[in-house]
C-alpha cells in the first residue's frame, strides 16, 4: 500500500522547462503515458482552435475580453502574451487536482515558472532540461524538420538566454540519453511525492501508530 493510500497526499505541480530541442516535450509525453497520477495542465488561450484541437483537452478557448476579465479576477496562476495571443493557466482546475492528490505537469518557460513560484511555491517542483552540447541541440532542431533555417537560428539564439535561468530550478537533467533522462525525471517525481509536507494525513497516522504502542 502506498503512502497516498495510507495517509493521503496533496498533489504537486511539476514544471518542466528547456530550450527548444532539448527534449522537454518527449519527456513530458513519456511521463504522461507511464504515470496515471499525473495530468497535463490545460491552458486558456485567445487564439483560434486549430484543426483537431478539442476544447478542454488541448486548450480552453476564450475571447480576448473574457481572458482579460479572468486575469483581473485573479483566475490565472500565470499568464503571458505570445505574439498576438494570450495564454494562461486557470487556477481552479489545478487547485482542485492538487487537493485530490493528483499531480499536474507544466510544459512552460522560465517566465511562467517564475510566476508559478510566486503564487504556489510549496506545491511547485521545478526541473530544467539541458542538452549535452550546443551542437547536439542544433542537430536535434534540424532533424525535427519542423522549422525553416531562419526559425532554427532564432531558437538557437534564444537558447542562451533560456539556459541562463538554470539556477532558478530545483533539479537539472542533462538529456544525453532520453531513457536515462526519463528515469531521472520519474525519480524526481517519486521523491517529491514523499515529502513530509505533502502527506496531509501523516500526523493522524503517526498518532494512531503511537496510540497502539
């Protein structure tokens, strides 16, 4: 029987950041596929749905006016403007999941992590994924064949600034082998689930143990 079953547990927020091409999305996907206790955070956005996107699964699609009202009411844990659209993490679904002992995964940049840290420091676990080398990062971006040479160059130029924020994170994973990196990520998650402050019924459990001695 797990700690969660014995004493109850508050969920955690696992924030995963990296420069583009370092493997963050691959690690996120593997974690979601292998661990039923963690789900992906769903953001609200003012951009239009793309073909195949589903409301509530991929995003919550809202108008610019409604987004502004939600932000003014403090309904976002974090929010940002990306090009001409706004994105934000609704507070209520995340807090409900945490209260039920479920973990929430955030695929988010360092600016979003800073905002999360300000409002939910005790619940937040911050992991930064680094590539083994600049050459490897550029190779991965080119192998993906998703972007033009100009976009790849822009992502490489941005990587230095992103990497400079590594000291703001609790854990660093150097992704030179995806299976090993995934093993490290899962170990971090398992260890953080066992933190004493997350075990909500621990005091009562220990009292019952002592009362039977």
